[in-house]
């Protein structure tokens, strides 16, 4: 199982690298990694298991975070009632369309690879059309908005070596740009 010790932190080069596309069908190793990343998210969101294994709660995990520079990520997004609204293992995720409207989480963002709080709004796209492939190479296209869309953008950033705080306006971190919805 993936533990916090397996998650690389700032300063580890892979976190700033551009990850490589997966070719299909994904190898057994790539399929196992996808499932292990999803298992980590489920464990991290289970109070008892998270406490037992000292896991930080995560709603997403990208392969570069476990030092594998491949374009794959797992997302497990709950709503405010704890019901899962988006659960996928994404291979070669790609944003096809972005709304003009922007969105940011009211409380900012964090990252399992960043062991410090970085305050400020992370302004992203409110609605996206996402293309991704599953382990068999089957193409999927889904429309996402608000929190699930924010999480997917955070994970795709990891595949391009971008971290959430790269988006924060250091001069005025809490300024709300035009046409931006704040998500509680
Ligand atoms: O890369 C995933 N990870 O660092 C866990 C945190 C994910 C995440 C946190 C806040 C907003 C969007 C996504
Ligand atoms: Ni992250």
C-alpha cells in the first residue's frame, strides 16, 4: 500500500518534470499503480485507516507524486455530505474545453507533496470538458464543474510539473479576479 513516505515532496525533481504519456493497453505495473493510488485515496479518507497509517487526507493523487513520471492520476472527490461525486483512475487526462468563468476554493488549496500551508486563492476554470483514457485505452469525455473540476485541474498540473501555489498572485493572494466564483 502507498504510505506518506512514498509521496515525494518539494525539491524532488520528478515533481517539476513533465510526465510521459501512457501507451495502451497500460502495462500490469501501470494498472497496479493506478489501483494503488486509488486505494491510497480511499484509505486517506477513512478516519480509522488514515489514523492507523498516519495518512493525510487526499482527494487526488498523481503518479509523479509517487515518483513515477507518467500521465496518470487517481481522483476520489466527495461532496459536502461525504458522498463520492467523481471517482476515476485517469490515464493521459487532457482538458478539451474550458469555461470563461473561473473558480477558486474559498480555503485555498493544499498538496500532499507540499508540507506547508501556502495561503491564497488558486484561480482555476469553473467548468471543463475532460478527456481521459482507462487502462484498456478506452477514451472517455466528461464535463466537470466546481470542486471535481478544481481537483482534476490540480492533478493535471502535477503531470506538467506545476504546483498549486504557482497560480497564487503573490502580490495580492486573496484578490478575487473578475468572473470568478468562490467555492465554499
Ligand atoms: O495532488 C493531490 N494532492 O496533493 C492532494 C490534494 C488535492 C487537492 C487539494 C485541494 C484542491 C484540489 C486538489
Ligand atoms: Ni497535489
